[in-house]
C-alpha cells in the first residue's frame, strides 16, 4: 500500500511538472507568436511609408526610371517601370560576369588562364588596362574582377571575346533574363552612334541579383564568386552614398551619356534588400540621377533600420 502511495505521489508530481512545462511552453509560444505578428504589422506600416516616399521621389525626378526594391526576407517588392528598356551601359557586366563563372564551372574556360593584352583589345572609357603596356598578362579571373570592381572596358572586351557574344546571349536567356542582350561590345561607340544598343530592364537585373543572393544561379559556387566580386565595387556615389560605411553592399554601376544606373544588394543588421535603379535623362551630366539613386537607396535602408 505504501509503495502504491509513493508511486501515485511520484506520478502526480510528474504530471504536475509536465503540465507546468507544457503550459509554460504554450504561453511562451503564444507570446512569441503575438510578438512576431506585431513586428509584421510594424513592418507593413513601414513598407507603406517607403512606398509613398518612393512615389514622391519618382514624381520629382526629371527623367525616366525603372526601379525594383525588394525586401529579401519577406519577398515584398516595390517597382516602377521595371519592364522598361534602358541602355544597359556597364550593368551588362553583371550577367557577363555570371556567364564567365558559369563557363568556368562547365569547363569551357579556365579562370587561371593568363591572357596577354593586345592593342586591339584596348577600349576607351573606364578602367586602367587601356593604359597598360601591350603584352601584359592577366588571368581570366583578374580580368573578370577588373570588369566589375573597376568597370574596366578593356577587361570586358577581352572576356567578351573569350566567351563570344552568341554564348553570352544564350546564357543570359538561360539565366531567365527576358530583355538583356548584347548587340555590340560594351564600348563600341561607333555602333552605338548607328543606333545599335545593348538593353536591359530593372526586372532582369533584380532577377539576376536575387538568384545570386539565394545561391541559385548555376550553382552555389557560381553565385558565391559573383557576390564576392560585386562586394568589391569601388564606385560609391550612388547606392552607397548615404548609407553607413560599415554595411556591406554588393553592387554594380552603369554610366553613359544620358543614362545612369546602379543595381545591387544591401546587407544590414536588420535584414537585406535588393535595389535596382535605372535612369535615363537629358541633363548635361549625371549628378541629379546619381542623387536620385542615392535617395532611393537611403529610403530603403531607413525602412529596415526603423523596424
């Protein structure tokens, strides 16, 4: 009898302990659910504030623009003119870079292969290779890097010749890009003056960058190589202009007469967002377009930091 009473006491005690544990766990889970719901509502309000700020900024911009801003945690997207065609300028170097790393992964090219600089490779515009001695050698990976973080046109020309425009355009389509195509080499201004232009859209750039971010472009290796290169971009007068220097930004700019772009991914302590801003203007310089892009990036950053 005594043993039964002891067993019963232990059993009831165990039930009380288990009941208390599950009750506490239920309360904790309920509290966390309510907290998450409150945070989501706060985020929705902040998102609508961002929408209004972008609408106001777009209405005041003296030019044409295509924009995609995407919260990479929730998947929420704000866009304006995202399917509008814009001369791609140096933004096309992003899919070109991705195609290069994919070709290396497929065994079509070797990233450690050294290529000697030729006089016919040299193009005007951005970059330092145009001033380097003929015969100087660079690995394919170094050329790809110069193409991105220095936006070197000569490096881009060499990589384009190495892969071929047909391969590049087929690969762009395989990436899912609907309106991004190379009709001429990046700095072939003679053909550009004849009306032959390279085009892209904010939607295409956003799609490509999100695939890179989520490591689904080709495979994880290809995506990792791309994101590492984009983080090294040295041109910081657009998306990064008003953002804290300590945050990481993986992006690529584009600039030609009448067009000014920036597209990238911003990594913050409260979340990450994707931003693509393409512009076309008739001003004598790109100062206003650069300021417009910088403000769009700042508003997106404040949306996350205010959470």
